[in-house]
């Protein structure tokens, strides 16, 4: 048993920001599946959106966000998070984040930041650190946490389950509501399971794009937070809205990486393999249309011609500017024998970001007492049915700052007798094939049946097959000692089922959910959240 005042599950911008805030009130444990730097925040290239320019306004940013989300976002939530944006960027500067500057003064103040523009934005409002924004933010956050004596980092720990009434054997009958008292976690190097007891728990586990075969996420993004919250009894909303990033590097072997939307913001053009441009046929903003439009257009053009990729052409931008502004993309492309200053980049859409998640307030409060959520795992109502580019880091940062200041962090909590983890059975090597094989099948089903364009017939096929896969994985989990591959596969199967159930519930096409059976919006019946 490990006892702390606060438990944070996840080490990205959302988790570490909350940890630094609540460390002012007590001891903090941070669990991360790999090392501290292994998170989706570190992968974020483009930047973080906030109203920082004189020509910009909160109202413009709110309008852009609401429009990109196809009018499903909650305007009070959108406004609250966006209005906190400048203060949030100032916080990152205060802890040492090295953003790119718009002048040579060297003064790292808000008014001196270099701002770029991405698809769906009406103004240049994206603060960035070249094309490695997330990495620079992580370096600053990790340094701040390492200096804080109240924060203890537990690397190579994967959370298995939140500790709730479901685990308390002496609970007297039905307990109204659900409370969280921490989590059970597996040390992946020693295979020991520990109970982490805490007054407040923050789920900041990122997304679950590993449920798809082609994705832009690190291997750790297996939907653990969604699945744990689901088992605990929290509501999940809008899980049908999976954002496919329009431009991931195409590799026949599937070794893809993200090509930042900021490249199009600087003037890169999408072309067919013939060299012809096509985005002007799909949206008046062309290559600067919102992500769902661009990804859908690429998917349509590829299927129409039987092509496996399209081209992202940045050769009209001066080579020196490209290498200075996008050093990460330059290096990654060169490793694949592509010089993006003189030749186009082959790109394809790939699963990238979950716009739905665990139902939460802008302060990160959930249905489960003592449980906060923030970042991609949370759904506050900011994104609607499609996330505006560079609003993701903003969301995780603002929600965690607000959650860290919430008065309930000071509440005393009465703990029940928390039992130690009980391993069941022994590890069965002969049945291990169930985990690896079913995980690959699950990813292929989601890629083929639950992609950018969907049909109810294929969604029903997917749900039946996913149900069988989940039953096999769950049976293995119940009869073998726990291992991290089993935990992840079990969580992926649960998340896949929730996505398909949500997609079957929404009988319209909106944003990232395009159904051939129900084209167009149905505002009368479906301008609302899908709740599981």
C-alpha cells in the first residue's frame, strides 16, 4: 500500500500541470506507463492556441471552435476555456517553456511569441516551439516536477483499475454513488501490483488511438482511462467522434508519423498523385479547412482513384524557412529519403485524437467522487464533433490548472479498508496467443469498419466481432496473473465497443462521424451528446 494525498495517472501536460498545482497542498504520486517523456504531449508538433494578438479576440476563437465542432460544442465551456488561454500560456512561460519568438529581442513575453495559423482558425493564434512544441512543454514540466520534493514519480507503472466501492468487500449493501480512493497499478518491470491510496485521483491518461491499425499516437495510448472510468461507473460521451489527422507520413510498412497541420498553415498544398490540387472542390478554405473536412476529402479522393496516399507539397515555401520552422519534420522525412524542400511528402489520414471522453466539467469534476479528469481522456464540451487544431494542449492545460485550484482538493476523505490486490491463477503461456492475436484483429476491424466513413451494417458487424474478442480477453484476464499486455488489450476491447455503440446511437452525419445511411445533420434529434 502506497499512501499519498493526490494520485495522478499520466505524465503529459494535463497530469503534470495538476501535480504541480496540488503539490502546494500535499504529497503527490505520478504514475506513468513508460518514462516521464513518453506521452502524446511530447508528440504534439503544431502548438497551442490562445488569443494573444491584437487583431484576434476571444469571440473569434470561440466562433472558430464552435464552427469546427459543427455546433455540438457547449458555448459556455468553449468560452471559459478560451478566456483562460492567455493566462495558461503565461504559466508555461513562467515554468521555462521555450516558445519560438516573433522578434529577436530574446524577451520571452506573451507579446513577443511567434504565432502561426492552422486549419479552421481565422487568425494567427497558435504559439509554438518550432515544430516540437509538445517536447519543449514536457521538458519544462518535467524539470519543475523533479525540483518539487512533494512529487514522487513512479515510472513503468500501469494502472489496472480505480479503487472504488466495487473493490470493497465489507461495503454494507448498496452504496449510492461511486467514490474513488486511488488505483491498483502494475510495476511492468517486476510484475508486482501495488495499491496507491489517495484523497483525490486525476486521470490524465491521454487517448486511445492504438485501437486503430494506422494511428499517430505512441504505443502507450490504449484507452486505459476510458476503460477504467467505464468499469467504475462514470459516463462517457461522444466517443463516436474520432479525429483522423489528415496528414500522416505514408509508409507501406505502417511506420507513420504526424506531419503538422502548421505546414499547410505556412502554405503547403495537398495534391493528387497526378499533381492536381483538389481541396478547393471540397471546401472554400481549401487546404486550411477544418481537419474533419480535409481528412474526409483525402479519404474520398483516395477511394475514388484506388490510391494509397496523396501528396503534401511544400516546395513553394523557401527551403531555408522550411528547415528553420520544421526541423523535426525535416529530420524525420530525411530518414525516409524524402527532402520536403524539393519533393512532396506522401501522406494519408491516420487515427489521431478522441473528441469524446469521460464526462467532465471545465474543472475536471466527474460522476465519480474524488476523481478528476483532464486532457484527451476528458470530454468537457469544448471540441464538439471535431477538434479545432491546437485546442488540445489548451484544453488539458486549462482544465488541469482549474482542477488544481478546485476547493474540493482540500477536503478530508474517509477511507474504507482497501484490500490488497489478489492475483488469480498462473500465467498460461499456451493461451498467450489470445492477447497478441486478438489485439491485431481488433485494430484491423476498427480500421476497416469504423474509420472515416461508416455504415450501420459494418458497424453492427464490428460490434459482434468486438464482443467475441472482448470475451476471450476477459476470460484470459480472469484466469491468469495480470500482465501489462493483458491490461492494455482488455482496455482496447472495451474502448472499441464503446466507440461502436456510440456510433450506432448517432443516426446522422456530423463532424468526424460520417454515416452513409444518414447523410447530413439532424439537429432536431441529435444536436446533443451521445452518452454511454
